């Protein structure tokens, strides 16, 4: 029996998020890709600036396509968390 689409989606997201590492000793605790000194924010800024994923991969040959997807998945996960303000 094939996995349900939502299960495959969640499983894929979980696998991608394992590529994101956070260590106090590296990049001041900012999220990085696979323990490399490439910050998630840097990749997201490049994508937001219009640089194609293929160009990023060409400039950083040690990155993999799933690393780019992991950055986007990480951002989507953070954007999906609600922010609750204390009552004034």
C-alpha cells in the first residue's frame, strides 16, 4: 500500500530539515547547511534576490539541490509558526 500524500510530504520535509544544523560554535548559532559555514539566511537572501538555484549550486559546488530545498523548507517551517503577543 502506498503512503498517503500528506505522509510523504511530511516525511520529505523532515528529511530535508535534517540538513540544517545549529551550533553555538559555528556562525554564532545561526542555522547552517550540513555543518558547513553556509548560513541558511545567505541562501534565502540569494534566492530572494533573484539568483537561480542552479547558479548558487555552481558557485558553491559542495552544496546539493536538496540543501537549497532544505533552506526553503526551514523558512516555511518558521513562517508557519504563529506569533502570539502578550495582552497590553
